[in-house]
C-alpha cells in the first residue's frame, strides 16, 4: 500500500439489492395469490384425478394383471400431472399430483380395489 492510502472495507450489500431474493419474494406472492383464488378448485380436481387414477390403475394392475406402466394408458386427457406408484406387497396403487394430493387404492378379495378413506 502506498503511503496515505488506507484499506477501506467494501460496503455491505443491501438485502434489497439481491436480485434472486426479489424474484423469490415475487414468486411467493404470485403463488400465494393463485393458491388463494384457485386453491379449492385445484384441490377438488386433484382429488378427483387421483381417486380415478388410483382406482382404475389398481383394478388394471391387480385384477387385470397388467404392468403398472400399461395402466397409465387408461388416463383421460388432462391427467399428465398424475403419477402412479405401487406397493406390490400390500397390493395397492397410489396416484399423486406432486405437492398437492395423493390417493391410494388397495385390492381386497371379494371387493376389488377400494380407495382408502372411502370404504365407510
């Protein structure tokens, strides 16, 4: 350092000057607004879609004897966000819309595939 020059500390960045944080706040506000306005409709459609997919995929898999991947061919248009998984030991299929809803159907001898929580 030359004589007369002092080391100066860099000024701390203001939290408002961080662009990714601003973007995150905006996305959270938009997501919260969408959930507030459309949440009930989204949850209702997710429930109907996962219940339909779980019941039909369970029947396809454990009554029809098909592979789970083949059972996805029975999905209706618009069900691209529904994913299937199975528990072979429990003879059940779970359909889910990630982060929103999941529904499980289990095969029961004499009853077929029954949705959990829907059997009274």
